[in-house]
């Protein structure tokens, strides 16, 4: 019998796993918020640093990070994607479809 998952609970757990995994990847300075979005009244609004979308037991994760200056960004991003995918699939019964990484900025060491 198929058991319905609690999307909010899984989203929270996956967010924690993604942030923890990011802290373990060489070259990641921090998980950060995306730059603010311009709204109708020209005020700035921040979006979440990690967004989790679960549909049909497939997970899409969007994460925004700062990378240390001097690191090769494509290598760091690839390592982060692999680490998050591995950790989420090992900790949940879900399959990771996509891990989208948005590099917001660089940080001097």
C-alpha cells in the first residue's frame, strides 16, 4: 500500500540535508539568499536560500551559495550537486531529479 508523504516535513528535512551537505563541500563559503527581487513598490524581498519541490516522489532542489574566490566554480558546483543528491537519497525514500545551484557571489579567503 502506497503511503502519502508529508511534503512540508520532507521539504524541511531536505533543506537541512542540503545546507549540511553544502558546508562539507570544499569551495563553498556559505549558503545564502538570492539577491532581492524588485516588486511593484520597488522594495527588496529575499527568496529562500534553498527551495525544495517534490512531485511524484521526485525532488528538485534549488540552492544559492557563495563560493570562495579562486576556486573553479564548475568543479565546486558539480561536487555540491553530487553531495546533495547522495545525501538526500541516502536519508529519504525520494529520488533527486535535479539540483540547481545558483552562485550568488564569491568570498575572499
